[in-house]
């Protein structure tokens, strides 16, 4: 069983990933931590609380960072064309009963939970890396206690999606991402190299709705805004970025990886670029030296990934 803290900025693809983590029988979702990204922190936190109520998810929600690790960084834009003004496709959101964990900001929730379950917690982070960076800076000792860190972000052998060099999650807080990648915990990065190959068509989603319950119908309603955005980019369907990271957790065999230390460009025209120094190649001394090797996903079997998502979300089954 995988005990998971889900660090997220809901976000439409975040919603699918959250439902997957909740319903997969091999995953114990022990907490949800929110971060700014697809919307401001007030909205992403509200969305996490709303989805938790709508899908009867018992995991507590802890509000996280609303600004970048480097306070001197200027704020970015909110991707309303992708996720809508309310962050989850403009679906109507009723009054919310649930509240965030009192006295537990996200980074402290991460620290406390990891220390309460040494060697058991996997951090799945699909937004800015700010909460994780704050946690490891506040308590470096948790690095040896975390089972694994699985990240959706970055672009290594392909272009980015907010600039030719950078992917959105990393570009939104490069300093935080560099802290996370160079920390002494095991990191797996699921970036655009594999997520852009994993497209769920509208027909595939409609079949999920026909076979599933009201939770799948809500997911479909949320996703229509996202599908409309992707029509001019991938044709019919949507890229399931964040769910790919969640599938890696239970089916790493569906991905190929490359090992080596990772650094993030902080500033300049390549701001947010992720660069790995492969362990298989030698280079003169440089900024990657003395940092731990991490894994980057380079290939994926997309049809099988989609099948794993469908089995969990529709039927609560492992595939």
C-alpha cells in the first residue's frame, strides 16, 4: 500500500489525479496539500475542499504556499484559458462545509506526517514545488524518511509549454524546484516528455462516464473546459499530465527512466528549464556535481496508462 500526500493546485487535470488517488485500491491518500499555480491559493484550496466533499475523500486538506520561494520573484499569470476563472472548468461550486487543517500549513503537515510514518510516505507533487521546498528547508532530516517523491513537471528532451525552455510547474517557482531536485531524497520526474504523449479522448472519457457513477460524471463536467482548450493542440481529447504521475506510483513498469542529477535554470531566457546530467555520460566539473542522481521519465506506454486510470476511477480496481 502506498501512503500518499498529494501536493496539488486544482486545476482540472489535478481533479482527475485526485480521484485516481482516492479510488485506487493500492493507494492510501493520507493528506492533500495545496499550492498556488493553476489559480491563486485561495481558489486552489477551495477547489481541493470542494472535490474532497463531492467525492467523499476523507483525507485532510492543508493550505500551502501562495507565493514563490524567492520573495523577490514577480508573480506570474493565472492560466484561466486552460482551467477557467474558478480553476476547475467553471463548474458550479456550492457552499463548502469542510475546512483546512487548523494550525497546519502544508509544509508543516508534510513534515509531521513524514515523521509520524518514517519510510512510508510518498509525496506526489503536481504543481509548484514550493511546499516541498519549504518542508525540506525547514526540516532537512525528512529527506531520509520519505519513501519517494514523484513530480509532474519539467521538460528534458522536448520543448516546454510556457516557453521553449520551460514547463509551467517548474517555471512557476524555479528556485523551489531546484531545491527539491537537489535534496537527498529519491525523486522521479514525469515531465512533458511523456505526459504530452498521453491523451485521453472525449470518447474515452464518455465511455468512463457511461460505466461509472456520479463521481465520474462530475469529473467529465470539470474536464470539458480542458478538452476545449486542447482541441487546437492535440485534436480530440486532453493531456492527462497529473494522472501520469499518479500512475507511475502503481505501475512504474509502464515508463522508461534515465538517471542523473537535475538542476533548474533560475533566471534569464531559459528561466525554469530542467537539465539532467545523465549518469551514462561524462562532463567536466560543473553545477551538477555532488548532487544526487534522480530519475527522469523518457518513454511511456500511453494506452496502458489510460487503461490504468479508467480501471481505478470507474471501478476502483488495480490494473
